[in-house]
């Protein structure tokens, strides 16, 4: 007996053979996909979903977020970067408690579910609260607290606050390889720390078998200052210090050189490309087409909503494709399928979940989304891949399922109580913005 | 007695003083706004809309579309421009009848209503069918058939097919200045015609008091070929031939020079900026920040959905702002308010409706939209202008009202029968794509 059978759907599987099945059936049991294809399974199903007129695809993976910044959405736009950070973002962040971050992350996860995202890689602070929010939110989450320190003399890895939080979360939350919530190790960025710190955290990641998450060459000045200071690019100096010796996600990479790309490829680093944020903060446009040419894996992220201002990964999919076409004057670059691949397969690998999510294949988790295409704005569907990459926006997602459970369907949440979460935000917002 | 009173809404008026009223009231009678402000009107209202937690703004104006291309959404993506046009788009367009275009335009208008657009400027063909679709669709529409001819010897303005259609629509559909459906005169582009044709159509526009709509310097090759042929840019040579002597909308302007901008400003031409289409077709990025600096009015358009692939003007608003920040490395450029202004006030002027639509002001048409912000993805609203420019996507629009009538609300249409329209599309799609 199947738990769920999705019937008559067009399935964009994102599998190794790039199968796209029309009028397909997806069987689901115990949270896993048991079958995807054109033949109706013999087994009966407890629940049948009629997928007529719908597209199914693997749920999206957001490889770079600061979800709790949902509290600051639209709070400080159109400022120069340092003014934005120092006069607006940092003072508010300084007032955030673990409890604030917990509720803000639940709120952000509700947005992600409603826009087709099933997994995210989040760098922020108050790690135990982040972990609890990830457990309660229902999405796959790789969470980390970005280590930073400006004073090598006063620094001690053993007594560092991040180390303590990492150990706590590692013990209480980090599970087996297929765990839904995982701890990543994070170094905030090259320019906010120094070689001793990099080496310590890289070693910790290696010892514990954890992924690494870091901001890399986001802005021109940060990139150039590193070259002036060390005589090497951020990518080169961090690689030398072992930061990419475990599976790593490097966010932004707007200013990486071709030599940097060779290193990223050799170290099998996944680049988390955040095109909306990079434009909005005026960091520039990452050379993503060149990265693909060089064989570097590129996934997608939204960054925090303070520099976005939403968690709609479909927007990043479309913009990632269009930007490379536009700035390279070649409409054939970054075709639709590749943009979807970035948001699914590349993201799954970045999180260490390439055997769990990112494709609709028997044996993988039943973590998928449905999009109803029988409405103005999406119909007709000449090519399901084009529709998903270029026409769909997050709000078009009808249903989001994680491990066989429907967590969102047509405006309704099953699991998260969004009214309650929003009520919890009232006093938090009042306190942090009226301090 | 008011027809409608919207209560407790946050109103982003886009008026001359840039008023934004929280907890505001909007009174509506006989299709017009009678009041916008913080004081509850004394008059009772037949219908009351509770705007608590909602943003109100003027409906959006799409200043460059080919709405009937909704039939070809996603049909031919990621091709080089000439292959896209010659091998894919033109053969399908050659099979379109007036009836096909009628139903396709109704379908496109349904999408526009659901994403907050109330007015559009459309260049296509089969003008009488376009006019009927515009009348039946319920939106404001400036429609035109782009004149083109490659053979000056065989050309005669009097017997040209476009002239005949222009005269038919002028007589049957074009009304007074405040008419909902208006005829524009259109020359397709500089490179698809010649000075004799430009002069004739420009004179016709002037005689009849009609606006002009044209594609201008969309691609680098078209711009450079013109300079090689005439020793002048498209803007300069068209201006010399009188094309901008009536109110004109010039679509794209990706490759205009600073001298061109001076001409556009002097002639009071509105540029229809189509950032999504320009990236997707790899035409480039229009120098919009520079245009503003030079005093050129810039409005927004989606272009046809074959090069977009939707009619979501909120996507253009955000991308227009972000692109200029990103490519000019200045996050302060093109702030949120300016992006909204492009999609409202600038568009209203382009259409010759600057006294009708584009702002929430007493005496203007009650043609507005509401966005519910009490949901994940939009809450909290620190700054309503930021929320509208950077967080909202078309699907977040809750209600679209034109001349006091609700035409769309929360997925339901009042006026358009979308199920019937979609059924009409089945045989059309079958015929034109299986020929």
C-alpha cells in the first residue's frame, strides 16, 4: 500500500538522464519515492493527488541564507554597503536574542515552503536556537554560525563562543548522514578573520566530518584588500589554509579570478550564487557562465532578505539564467535546464544530500513541489523546463511535500501555525526596532 | 453615497507630494477616487473593503507588450535572436488569425489583472481584433499595429494594410481623451522601414492626434547598421523625420547614446524599458540611470512573453532597480520609489493618461491594486515602498480594481471568464503549433 500516489502529472525529474515524463505517476511510501514513470503502479494508495495540468519537480535548495533576517525585510534599502551594515543592520542584530531568531526562522521557513524551497543552508548566530527552529520548521537545513575575529592576539579556538555553540549543536541536533538538520562549520569570511582561525575551524570540520560554509570574494574591495594583504586572492589563501578540505559552499564569488575557479573546481567547492543580492548591494555580477565552462559547480541562494527582499528561489533561477545571457550578449548561455539544475542537483550536493534530495528518482526522499499550470501566466506549457525556469514565480507553487508529507498546499500550512508565529513576531519587532 | 470605501489601508499614492498614508481611507464613486487620506469620510458606502494589513497603490502600466504572444509562452527559449525569430516566432505568427489574437489577448489580460497591471501599450497585428479584445478585457489599452516595409518602391501609405486597419479602429474604437481603448500609431522600427514610411505615419499621427509607438535601438547591430546606413543613430534619423513630433513611446533604447538621450528628452519621448526581455534575448542593459540623470522619462514594459516569459510587471520594477545598482556598482542608484514611479506615473504619461491613472488622487480613476502583507514573504512592512518594489511579486496582488470595479480578487475574476477563454485556446494552440 502506497502512502501517496500522484497521478497524471508532468514530472521534470532532474535525474541523471534528464527524464521528463508527461502523464506520469509518482509513488510514495515511508517518505521515499518508490516509482516515477508513465505506468500506473499496481499498488493502491492511501492518498491520491490528481496532478492533471500540474508540473512536478524536486523541491528547491537555497544554498545561502540568513533566514532570521526576515525580521529586517525592507528595513534599510538603497544604502551604500558600509552605511547599510554599520548604521542599520548591525545595531538591530545586536539586539536579537535566541528566541527572536527562533521565531524569525520559523517565519522565513513558512515563506520558503510557500515558494517551493525544501532545504536551505543558513549562516547566522545563536546556533542552538537556529537548530531548534530548523527541527520545528520541517525543512532540510544545514546551519552554521560564521566565526569571525579581528584580533589574533585575543583569539582562542577552545574558548571561542562559536566553538561552544558548534559543540552543543553537534551533540544535540546533528544526526546521521540523512539527518534533516545538520551542523555546518562556518568561517564568516576571509576579511573578518585570519589564518590561525581558518586553520582551527578547518581542522574542526575535518575531524567531525562537517561541511564548510563561507562568504568568498563578494565585493571588489574585499577581494583586492586580500590580495594587497597576503599577495593572494581570498580563494587561494583560504585553500592554502585548509578551508576547502571538507565539502564546502562558498557564497557569492563575484570577484573570483580564473585561477580561483581552478582551485574551486579542484577542491570540489560549490559556489552559492546570489544574483539578486549581488545586484541589490551593487557587489557586481558573478562570472557564472565562465564558472560552468571551467567545471565549477554553481548552486543558488537568496542571501538574507535584507538584501533581496524575499526568499523566492524561482526569482534567482530566472535571474541567474538571464543575467549571464545579458551581460555576455549570448541568449544561448545558461539555458533553462541548467538554471533548474543549479537550484536542485547542485544544491543537494552542496548540502551533502545528493543521495536524498534534488531529483525525482525511486529511493530518494519524496521532497517535491507541484505547480498548477492551468492558469493565466503559465498556460500553455510548450516546454515544462522553460515554464519552471522563466514563467513560474514562487507564489505559483501549489504544493510542497517533504519526506512524503504535505507541508504547504494552496495557501494552507500543515505543520507550521503561521498565525501564531506572526503573533510572536509583534513584540519582537516592537522591541528590536524601537530600542 | 459612495460606491466603495476602502478602510484602514496603507496608501502609497504616488501623487505629486509622494504622500504615503497609513490607516487611510479611499472613497470611490462613479469610477473615480473622491478622497484619499487619514480622515474617514462622512458619506456611507455601498461596499466597504477592509484594507487592514494591506497596501494600496495605483495599478501598474505596462508600456510595451505584444500580449497575443501569450500563445507562444516558453515555445522557443535560449536561441540566438535571428534563429528565434526566423525559425520559430515568425512561422507561428504567420498562422495567427484575428480570432486567435482576440482570445490570446483576453488570456494575457487575465494574467495582467492577476498581477496588478491595469493598462498596457500593445503593438501587434490584426488591429480590429486587438481593439475588440481590449474593449472586452477591461483594462486600459493603447493598441497599435507596427508598420513595416522593406521595399520603398512597392510602398504606398494610402493602400498600406496598416493604414486601413488604423482608419477602421480609429472610427470604430478610438474615443475621447479619456477613452479606455485608444489607437496608437506605430512604426515597427527604423531597420524594418525607411524615411518615406516614417514621414507618412508621423504625419498621420499628428493629423489625428495619436501617440506614436516604436522599437528603438534594441540591439547593438540594429543601432550600428543604422549609423552605417544613414550616418546617424536611429533616434536622430527618426527624430529628423518627425516620428517623435507627437507623444511617443520608444521601446528598449538599450544602445542609445548620450546625444540620443538629449533628443529623447527634448522631444519628451518616454522610454519603455524592458529589462527582463533585454537580458533574455541578450540585447544588453539599457543605461537607465544615465537616462534619469539626463532627464529622460523611463517607464516599464514586459515585452512579449516569448522573451520574458510572463507579464508580471512587479518583476520588471525590481529588476529595473537592481540592474542599475549592480552594473553601476552603486546601491543608492534607482531607489525603490523611482522604480514604482516608472511603473505608474511614467507609464500613465506615456499612454496620455496622466490625468486619469498612475496615482491615488481625488478626481483620478479608481484604478488601483491591493496587496495583503500579513503573510510570510511580505510581513513585516518596515517601508511600504520597499515592500512593493523589492518583495512583492505579481502573484501577491489581492485585488485589482479598474474604474471602481473589482475585476480580480484572490484568484477570482469578475468580468473575464478564464475557463471559457482557456477552452477557446485549445483548438487554436493545436492548429498553430501542429501546422
